[in-house]
């Protein structure tokens, strides 16, 4: 066994049907008195219902969270938290809302209670991101790690099937890269394989019946595990690709993760055969189907659009610029990424743009 270092991170997790009813108790345990509830505009009604449930402890609602956390929105939200004298943030929703809470917490030190309604998994990580001038900057800081996460499967029942599938693949991406992270360890590998397997089993069941509560619970469990992996180990090529494309072209976060993952795994698989085998095993594919192909098939069979040209305004002529951005400031990766690999990265992006299945 290789040497490793493992750091546990202190996040309190409350998991189960009806878990949202414990929110008031969790706020009380933090001794918070001025709670700001955050959401996207689409979930404002839900956020206000939660604020109403908190009674006098609710200081207000900020319902302007959007994907990739634009610096302008983050600044407005931070000012609102300060104006209201907030001493706690409740983030209701997916990665966009949790991401906004993190950027506020980074500057203010306010504790976060996350109430996920998707399978993003970002609620289990100390990773933050903020976008300015079409560049998404990411970092790690324990100040942004939510203090408490409330997982209530009932809250995911109304998540549209299409978004559920993309969100689930996004979570799988966190764990897949964790299997070959430079700072990985056996505990994270176990969690990664279990998380991928739970999501891969849940996705077809949710497509058959969006209100299958057992499948929704399994998916949320998988998202928790996959998010925990991302929160404990480093990112590699896949996340660099998605951060570059998301920041430069404002692409939908979960969809671009779902689409790019098979191509990133295909690029790295020969350098990390054990990680590839674990992915195959978690997916339950036969020996003749590669990890990358298995991920592509899972996403496509789940109804996810698997051609980059179909999910946003990404002209094929701009792929060269995207490749340059990736190799100019690469994340660590098991296969070298630098200017000598620029053409290989371009080919990867071209395959994704056209929707080609990795072999």
C-alpha cells in the first residue's frame, strides 16, 4: 500500500426523510440569531417558506444566486449580509447557492448551513469559485466548508429528471477524479467507488419514476460520498476543463461536467489503470467496456446531451482558445498537461464538441 495522509473534516450531516424539520434545532445549536437564507430566483418561494419557519431568527432572504458565482452578485450578497447583521447563512438549493454562500463566508467568516436540493456535492467541500471577466477562479479554504448539511430526500423529488441526471453525473465526476488524485488515500477511494455505484444504480430508477423515494435517497447518499471525496483531495484535468469552459462560455455547470467527464477519463485512463478498474466496477459494466465508455453510455442513456455544441454558445473556432487556457494554467494531473499536450487537449475538446463516444 502506498503512503498517504488523511485529514478528516468536521461537517455535521443530518440525513433522512423530513430532515429539514431539524433546521431550527441546528440553527439553535449554532446560537445564531440573524440568519440570511440564500437561493436562486427560481427557488425564492421555497427560501421564503424556510425563512418563515425560522421565525424571528430569520434576518432576510437573498434570492439572486446564479451559476459560477459572478463577482458582482457575490458583492451584493455580501453587502446584504452585512447590512442585516447576519450571523449565519442558510443555503437552499444546488451548487450555485452553496457557492454563493461560500464566497460570502470567505470574506465574513459566517457559518453555513447547507440544505441541498440537487446532487452537486459542493456542500461537502471547502472549495470555492468566483467568476470575473469570464475567468473562474477557484480555491480551498476551510472557512467556506458548511458547518452543517441537511440532506432530505423529499427536497429532491421535484428536481426535474433531466437536471437530476446531469447533477448526478456532476457528482460522479467528483469521485472519479478522486480515485487518482495526487493526495488520494484508501478511505477516499472506498468512498469514491461506493458513491459512483450508488448514483449509477439510482439514475435509471429515477428516470423510470421521478418520485422513487428510495432511488432519490440513494442518489443523495451517493452525492454526499462523492462530494466528501472532492472535499478531501485535489482536482485534476476534468475540473480544469469544466472551470475553463464554464467561466469562458457561461455553460450550465452540471451539464458540462456530465459531458466532459468521459473524455477526461479517457485521456487519463492509461496512466491510472487501477482507478479506471474501480470506475468500471462501480458502474457494473462488462470487461469489454472501458471506464470512459461506461460513463459516456450512462450519461447518454440518462438523456444527457453529450455534444458540447448543443449545450451552449461554444463556437468550434473557440476550442483552440479553450485548449490554450487549459494548458497555460493547468491543475495537477496524472498525465502531464502543459504546452506540449496542447494538441491532445484540443482533440479532447473536439471529441466533446462533436459528441464522440470515447473508445
